[in-house]
C-alpha cells in the first residue's frame, strides 16, 4: 500500500509538472523548458539524498559513458516531448506518451536480446494500433500554418520522444546492473541541465515572472515526483505499481477540462483504452515471467 501510494503521488506530481509547463505558454523554446525542468529538479533530489545520507556515494560512478548515453537520449526525448506537450491538448500528449513502454519492449528484443514471445508481441501490436487511433486525426491536420499544423507537429514530436525514451529505458536497464538508482537519477538531472544550456544560441526567450515561476514549479514537481517514483519501487514490485501509471490519463483529462477547457475526442478515448489495455497486459506478462524465473532459480539452487 505504501508503494502504491508513492506511485500515485508521483503520477499527480508529474501531472502537475506537465500542467505548469503548459501554463507557462506555447512559445517557449523546448531547450529552455528542459533546463528549468532539469535544473530545479536537482534541489529536491539533492536535499533528499543528503537527508538519506546518500549524497556523497551517489556521485560515485563506474560508468560515466553509460550516464552520458542515457543523458543524451533522455534530454532529446524530453525536449521533443515538451514541444508536443506545449502544442497538444494535455490528455492526448499523455496518451501518446504511453507508447514509450511499448516501444521499449521492441528495443529490449532487438538490442538486449530479451526473449519476447507471441503474447507480448501481440500486445505491442495492439498498443501501437491504439497509438495510431490517437495520433491519426492530428497527423491529418498538416496544412500551411496555423494551429492545425502545430498540433500535427506536436503529435510527431511526442511519438519521436517515445522512441528515444524507449532507447533511454534500455540504457537505464544496462545501468541498473552496476549503478545505484540514486546515481542514475542524479547524473541524469545534471547532464540534462548542462546539455540544455547548449540550446541557448538557438534563442531563449526573456520570460516574464509568471512563466518563470511556472517553469520553476514544474522543475520542483518533477524532482519530487522522481523521488516518490523511486520510493514506490522500494516498497512494492514494479508489476504492482506500474499499472497505476495509467491513472494519469483520468486525472489529466479532468484537469485539462477545468484548466484548459480541453474536451477529449472520441478517437482519443478509444485509442487510449486500447493503449492502456495493451500496457497492462504487458505488465501482467512481465510479472508472470518473473514468477517463472524466480521458481527456476529456486529449483536450481542447492
């Protein structure tokens, strides 16, 4: 129950982060948004690690190149995702982001050599159909300028962010074999903050006070959310807490209606239902396979 509570809290905080970013305005450069999100997330993360007495050890790493790869993939994915978030209704941006774990299954099979059987391949295929249902109305809006084109580009960037995010998840799987979770979280926020500064020459905006406060709040929400997400995995199995990630679409739709006057479309609701069903099935299969592996390890141990 504690793990589930931490997971739901992280979902709410990440949703708050996304809401603050949208409130900051659509004209802000994605690299600038990424800097605020990453840099100000460091404050709660560092404070939490210091409180736990883990700050000094968290800086120790044996794989700086791995963190660099994870940071590069993550920062590009984050920037693309934020661009889509700023130009799409909140529920649709959330729904398209659900493609990431589906794509990660494909990369796990291709890059890590994991055995993916027909059940999970079928779930991935069905989930991608759901992604197509959500994104297709946006992709047909390419016109000469206007809001329609911006939303179409936003849908494409969120999908690209999911692909790169899937690659980043594969890199994290490699890192967790030899690095602590706190080290991975800390180094990602640092590298993301530094890499974001390289986008300054592309034209950062002079922001008014309100957008700056929104982006700072987004950074703090993101950092605290990361802490609760990490703690959720400390108190419960991944397969137990992972399905609660999909509560964000319900909360996000309600919030989008009252804050941004966004009304979910029929295609978005149908596509999201398909994606969520496929994602939960994959989580279930992962849980079943882990039980089988645990039983095999016990049977082979002396």
